[in-house]
C-alpha cells in the first residue's frame, strides 16, 4: 500500500516509516513534487492537520488509489488557557525559533505556580476518500529552566508526568516510546494493520 506523508521533515518520515507495517511504502512531499511549505491557516491543531492532508489529497487530484496522512502537534499550557497551542512553532514570532519560544514560555509562566501542560498530536488520514483522525496526548509540566540537548521545540522544558527529567534530557528512545506523536502513530498503525 502506498501512503503519502504530508511532511518534508526527513527525520519525521523515517521515524514514522520505522513503526508502520512493512507492506506500507511511505513517501514524503518531495517525492510527489511539493517543495514548498503547505499553508496552515487553521485555528486548531486538528484543523491544520486536516488542511495539510486535504491539500495533498487535492494536489494528487483526489486519486482514491493513493492514501495521504498529515500530522500537526502543539503544546497546550493550562495557566495560559491552552497557549501556545496551534501557534507553538511561532510562539515568539517569525522566523520560527525554538530557543526564543522557550524563553517566552518561561517568561509567561514566571508568576504561575500551575506549570501543567500537555502536548497533543492529531493525525488526519485520507484513505479511499474517507477521513480518519488519530490523536495522541502526553501530560506533563513546564520546568523552571531549560535542560538537556536532545529533541527539538519545547523538549528542554517539558517534563512528562511520571518522570523528573525533561524530554530533552530523557533522549529520543524514551521520548519516542511515550510521546504524543508516538501514541497517535500507534493508533494509525493499528488501524492500518487491521484493514
Ligand atoms: P509540528 O506540527 O509537529 O511541526 O509541531 C509544531 C510545533 O509544536 C513545533 O515547532 C514545536 O514548537 C512544538 N512541538 C510539537 N511536537 C513537539 C515535541 O515533540 N517536542 C517539542 N516541541 C514540539
């Protein structure tokens, strides 16, 4: 089965390919000729996930022999009413900068005792023209200062519940076994394996 992943992030493509059933041939955006960023005009993570999958599905002229999926993720912080949420990548403005985002988050929470937060991922799969959603969530808290070198984004600040270290300190093996993205991918994998 041919599956197009609406991403040009080679690391993400390899990471997801490694966990999908072996009969699935995964291609990224480059392989189908999309070299620009797909617009994400939505106001929720779920909407952007859908819009990305839909963009590629339309690009492929709604060919029902091809299936497409897209993922969108973000960090929601309780004391900030769910911010940065859908704006996680560009929380501190353009251009996208992980370090600036982390500094802004620490600043926004400086007077807050409530450090609760969660990451969410929504995968949208368009298979034979039908739309399916797979969601993953991991709860945790925001550390007072960044620690660790692994990962990306808010990993140096996010301490998953049940752990005392940040994602960036825990490393990719632990992170990829418990993360929001891993949970959503696992749900899609189980769905595809049952077809
Ligand atoms: P994306 O939709 O996976 O590209 O995620 C959007 C933004 O959310 C990223 O640029 C990061 O700022 C943040 N984010 C999403 N997933 C993670 C994660 O696993 N660790 C840290 N930050 C993340």
